[in-house]
C-alpha cells in the first residue's frame, strides 16, 4: 500500500472513496484528493513527492490527466465518528 508505506500508518487508518464528478473539458479527468492529519515527518517535500508518485501511477493506468491534491487537517477541529 503506497499511502501506508509513505505516510507510515497502519492500513486500518486509510480509506478510499471513488466518486464520479463532472468538470470542464480542460480539467484533468481524474482528481485525487487526500486529507491527512499532520505529522512532523510529513514535510512539504515528502508530500509533494507522494503526490507526484500517485499521479504517475494512476496516470499510467488510466492513460488520462490526473490531478493530486493533499491537504492537512487541523487535529484540533477534525472529528471522525466511526
């Protein structure tokens, strides 16, 4: 699991949702958005490298444009009820 390895988290901490969306013709057909909790080891450089790696892997499989966005959640306001 690429995300688990790069972010050093257990697989139980990851969730994947696939949603159909519609965009403008000049936008990438695939948009990948990651929301993660901050960690001192998750520097901008590491997250940028992860985004590029995800983009490369998905674009090779999908043969279309791929955009990747990573945002870090505020742990003080983040709420999850499972």
